[in-house]
C-alpha cells in the first residue's frame, strides 16, 4: 500500500483540537447546521462532532480509492446518516472530495494545504537548532516525524565531513532498527511497543535486533540514558544517535545524527551529549514560544 506523503501523514498525526474546532464549525455553518453555533448546551455537541469528523478522516487515511459512506459508517461505528451529514460538511471545506462517481470519498486537497502550513511552521522553528548541532559536530543531522510504525524524514542538514551519511527527505525508515525510531519507542510502554510493531522484525543487517525481548532490553537502556543508538542495525557502515521529543502541537518527532562507522566509536559519547543538549534547548524554546 502506498504511504501517505510526509505532509498528509504529519497533519493526521497531530492532536490539533483547536484547528478542528475552526474547520468543523466553519464547515458545518456553511453546510447549514446553524444549531452548532449555539452556546452552552451546544458545546458538548460541537466536541462530539469534531471527534467524529476526525475519526472519519482517519478512516480515509491511505484509502487512495476512497470509501463509500456505508464503509465509513462501519469502520467508525456510526449511523450512515450521521456519517453523511459530517462528510457533507467536510466536503464543503474540501477536506474530503469525491473519489468516484458512485459516492466514494477520499481525503481532499485542503488536508495537504493545512499540513504544509503546520509543517512549515515547525520546520522553521527547528531548522536553526539542526543547523547549530550540525555545525558543532560537523555531521549530518536529520529530523523525522513518526507515522504509525515508521519514520518519515522531513528535514536534514548535511554534515561538512567529506565522508558523511545522507538520506533523502521524504524517505521512510522502520522504528525498531534506527536510533530515532528506538528513541520514540522508548517513550512507549512495552505493551504499546508490541502492539505497534509486533514481536519479530526483518533483519536489515546481521546486527539488527529481530526479537521483541532483545529490543525491549535495548529500550530499557534508552529510557535510562535518554538517547538511543543504532550500531549498524539498519545499514552496515552507518551508526547513529537519536532522541525523541514532541513538536508544539504534541506530534512525535525525532532528531538523529548518522555517522560513518569508522569514526563513530570515538565520537558517540560527544554526539549523545550534544544531541541531548540540543533537545533541551529546542524544548525550552518551544515552551517559551507557547507561553
């Protein structure tokens, strides 16, 4: 199945309650549901509609051929008439559009426009920190977002070293064998890790951890240290250090520093400390900006 674009995946993974309030209330108003603008008793109804609309949009995720109203109703456990009303409101805002002449709908272009705006703001905030870290270490620094069981690289500052590790923005990576992926997994409970990625994994290299018990043991070390390592587990010849954090909207993201193996051993402690310091600086900046 084709992956979502980095923009669409980013937006759908954000707990953007305030944004949905604006979108859904505006859409419902244009669709003729005037009662949703009433104060007091209507507040609970508005929250319910927003939650249902979000559930419907998530049901359409990665459904490039779209779903019928009946299929959506079955997936989200709502009456077809309720789904029809909410989909009509979403169509007014082009958050969903017709996928086929026979009534199927899919995610619309407004999703991508909103995602581009949200992503652009965060990238602008994060970029100076990535550049400073890359300048300090003279290594490549990657920024990735977490989407389900994989990472999507959304920005990168290329290191100044002649021999360096570089990946393409938009490229996807698994969680279990990457430093940034393991940094994110370490924030979850063991049960949540198993539910997300299962108990066994594809061996990318001879050094890949392929069983849940071995991965959990590694994640326990990450939880204590606050930083994760990939020692040629994803790609032979490349090691990395990673940390996980949240963007200003609560979306899980991760920063990693990939390094050719031949200079990793002597530098891993320095990279880890600089990376953790960079994370703290980013979090402080985001908190102050939100205050």
